């Protein structure tokens, strides 16, 4: 094992220890790339067997946000985490197409290419909305869905706070990003934030550091288009027939209890749960409690 891989494994072990998670084996996933349509996508394959789970990260994040959850679930499920277009190590859209319908098409093509039979979709924030967009057309081909801290109705002030952070300009070092991240999310241990940034930063040709995701769609017009798309998505929720769990971080400034309950009631087979000691990024703030909620939901839905 080379030094970089050893360092990754050590950081992962630290993150698991902080989360009080103890998998049978601490190991890293396999990295893969494939072409869907005309774009190249990167994904993490955690292996495992049983019902497949496809994890979809939030905006400004990447597939590694699910590491602590996936390493535990792979003991009973087939776990894959995708870098969505414009994020992580997947390609950026050359025509700035980040609409829900484009993401849903990517998910459809990815599931077909990887032959995931009747998967569970687990999506947080942007990934949750993309999961919903896919499910409005394909819920009959899904076992279940978990939507983490998002709904078509979200707090505009909370969303703006996140946009401001993920639009951070180029900085001189990863340490400068870590300082900002600690202020942005004081719930998270700095060692866990440092690991997250390890996978979420890239160095520019001039030696500066910046986030990996495509920040070109931050215009006022783009935000208006996104809001309109959420309204259309809300009107289609009644077509989603698979069992769905809505998860709210108890300290989230994106999704309120009332909005989570309303969202769950708008789904033909929905329910919701609050995860304590977590904000918007539930999978990073309290992965152990998120796992407990997911496994209870899977049992209730008869999924093994």
C-alpha cells in the first residue's frame, strides 16, 4: 500500500472512531469511471451483497460524504456512491445543464449501466431532489428511497448560507479552507472536516486551492430556474409509489419539522424522522443515528 492510500485509510479510521462506528473491516472503496450519455462519471464501489443502494450527495459535496454510512451498510447491502455531474471527479456539463431532468437521466443511465436491480436511492440535499426527480418516473423500479434534509420546500436563508460557503473563492491552502469549514459547521470534528476537504478540493495551475464542483451556475437566473423546477417537482410527488423516508437534521436551517411532515404526507407511502445532533449534512454530523433511522425504515419496509 502506498503512502497516500495509507494516509486515506488512517483518516477514515479516525472518522469512524469519532462517529463511534465499528465495521467488520476498515477498508476503502474501489474507484471506477463510466460513460453515461456523453459524460464521464466517477463512482465509489463499496461492494457488498443484497439489495443495491445508490447514494447521491448534496450540492458542493461528492461521493465520499457517504463513506461512514456505506462502509457499515455494505455488510448487508450492495453499496455504490456516485459523483454527480459537475461534482467530485465526474465531468462538468459543457453546456451548464444541471436541471433535475438532466440529473435524473444520469441516474437512469447509471443504474442501467451498472445493472442495479430495483435499488434503494439515498439522496441528501441536491441528491435528494435528484432522487425525487428520478422517482417520479421510475418509482416502480425502486425498492425504496431515503431523502435527507431536503424537500421541494426549503428555507431560503439556510440555502443561501450554504451557497455562500460552497462558492468560496480560491484560497492559498487546504488549511485556509479548513478554518472556514470549522466556522461554517462547528458540529463537526475538525479531523472529519479535514478528511472531507481532502476529497473536495483541487489545486489550480497557479497553486491556489478551490472546491472541485462547478460553480458557474450561481447566477440569479440559474437560481430562479432552480426554484421554478422545485415547484414543478412538488406537483409530481403523488406519482412516487415506493416507500420513502424523509430525514431531517434536528439543527438544520434548511428543513423544518413542519416542512418535513408536510413533505412526507404528500407522498403516497412517506414517513419522516428527526435525527438529533445534526444539521443539514446529517450523514457527516451524525452518521450513526442516520444509520439507525435507515435500518429501522428498511425493516419496516421489509427490505433486506
